C-alpha cells in the first residue's frame, strides 16, 4: 500500500527530447529544469538566483533571531546561542554537505535520463537523512553538556547554552531531511520551490519569535521553540514536495532503496562532501576555544560578525551548490563544453560580485553591528572582524566555485581534503603558533584569510587535472555518462 502518490500524469511529465516525451526540453510542469540546453550564462544565473535569495532570506531570519535574543534573551543570550550554535552546526553542516553530494549523484542520473535509479536514489537519500536525524538527536540530548564543556563554555552562559541546545536538537530531523530534499530539487533544476518553502518558514519563525519570546516573555527558550517549530513545518513540506515530482521518479512509500553496491557509490559522493562541511564546522569549534580566551565580549562580537558575514558566506556557498547541479547535469549528458564556460562565468561572478558586496558592507558596518548590540566591547570586536576579513573575502567565493566544479564532476574527496587541511588543521596550527607571541584577535581573523589561499592552492590544480582527464577520455571515445554515472 502506498502512503504517497504522484499526482501528475504522464502527459504532464517532464518534457525532454529523449524519444519519450514532447514539448520544451528545458522545463517540466512539475518544476524540473534541464540545464544541458539553452544559453549558459542565462540558465546558470536563473538557476543560481533562487539559491542566492534563499540563503539571503535564511540570513535575514537568522538576524531576526539574533536581534530578539540580543534584546530579550538575557545578559548572556548571544554568547549562549553562539556556543550552542557551533555544536548544532557540526551536525547540520554535515548534511548540508551531504545534500551537495546527493546533488552531484542525482543531477548526473537526471542528465543521463536513468529514471529508475533516480527514484531509488531520492528515496535512499531521504531515508538516510531521517535515520541520521533520529540518531543525532538522541546523541545531542545525552551529550549536550559535554559538548559545551569541551568548548570551554563560560559558566555564566552554560545554563542558557544547554537549554537552547537541548531544544534545538529536537529540530535536527527536519533540518537534515530539508537539506537532502533541497539537494535533490537542486539536481533536478528546481531551485524555486525550496525558496518559497523557506520564505514561509522564515515568516512563521519570526511570528513565533514575537509571540513566544516577546509577547509571552519566554526569552531564549521561546526563540528556540519558535525555530524548532518552523523547522518541522519546513521539513514536512519538502517531503511532500518530493511526492509531487514527475511520476517516473517521485518519492513513494513503495520505492525500493538502492542496492548495497549502488548505495556505496551514493555514499562515496555524499560522505566526503558532508565531511568537508563538517571539517569547516569543526574548525570553527576549535577556533572558538581560542576566542573564548578573550572573554564574553569577543564571543558575542564573533556571533554578531557571523550574522553580517552571512551576506557573503551564504551566497557564495549557494552559488557553489548551484554550480554542482549545473555541471552534474551537463556531465551526465556529455556536454563538457558547457562545463568550462560555466566555470569561466562563475570565476568572474565570484570575484567582482563579492568585492562589490564587501565594499558596501564595510561602509555600513558600524550601524549594522549597532543593530545587534549596544555594548561597546562587543561592537568593537565585531567591527574589527569585519575590517580584517572582508577585503579578502573574494578568495572564499573562489573556493566555492572550484569546490562546486569538482563536485559537479563527481570529485568530493579533494574538497574534503582541502577543508581538513586548510581549515581544520592550518587555522588551528596558525593560532597555536602565533597567539603566544601576538595575543590579539587579529591573529584569528587572519587565520581565515590565509586559509582561503591555502585551500585555493589545492583546489585549482586539482580541478584542472580532473577536467583535462575528462577531455582526454572524451577524445578517446569514452562516454561521459557511462564512465562517470552513479552506477
């Protein structure tokens, strides 16, 4: 018996010129979009734009949460959210990365029109996210205090941080499912639906913030429950959307999961991508130990800085995710010429776009930071972080272009190694080596700047080698979809 069913008929199925359908080859009634046809620049930007808006929207409602906590969450509310948020980020970011790996696998299956395997890959990805969410929720509830003690959370912020973390762990299941479902929809060329659902969730989150934290005077606890409630609504909406895809590959309760051999291939793409994101979070956890030594004002300043940095970090990250799906579909259909042109456009967009946004944010940094806090010490720390790091932030955007390119070509191991070496190891060693001689937060800020260069030194030559290897394979008559498909 099927719990889910696909509502669209075959007459409304995705329109592609593969001999099975008719009509436009670019877009389906159910929302999927082919990116191996049409003008590259327009198609890539149209595909990436909803992802960019989605990440900016996410940042806006994170800012709303932060502002409510700063005003109504108690004396140590911001510090508590900052420390607890790092613990949660390790779990969530792994599955954001895993979702990018899913995008790489699913986009190639979609590009190669392997619909039976595509259906199985979608069902398997959602099942993995659900099972992992249950496990991580239980672990978080049991070990939350130990995580915070390991991070040297100040005693005065411990109670608030633990309360916030324990409530937010209850939202892990829908967050993991959302990120994997988002990866699936990205792979199918549909970046609009997740944007619409996230917008609804953001509005719900802000309304519940005002009702619980302000109206009912629940403070930090109210903010946490508002966030979890909005996350469950969002996660369930995304699962529902997967049941409304083209009937040849939509999610159904009766769908068989991938056989073990093909499951390993999916995990081979997803786990390194997830580990890359986790290593970045682990790097932040390790750096947080050094930041904690500078006191609560430095901790709170970095929380505020992170909210402003999100206007750069999330769009760059989103663009990299978009590039993965775009390249994956074109690789699946053997269009390597479109891959290289997309990379050229993306490099230019990353450099000039990031520099322009950075310049604007630096100009309005002081009033922007003042929106979150009136404490002079916190204000000074946040501004220092902006002035030290933003002039070099275009390097991070370039990182995301090459990471997206490598993942689109099916290589997730090198981005994982880059994150491990440049972020998790190099930043920590940098701080350990310099802080004893120059005990200043500037050491920590510059750890980020230099690590971006170290990462690029790994990513750029790796991408070029892999791309030229694919060109050589094509020249020898090897089929791209056949050689690099999921199974």
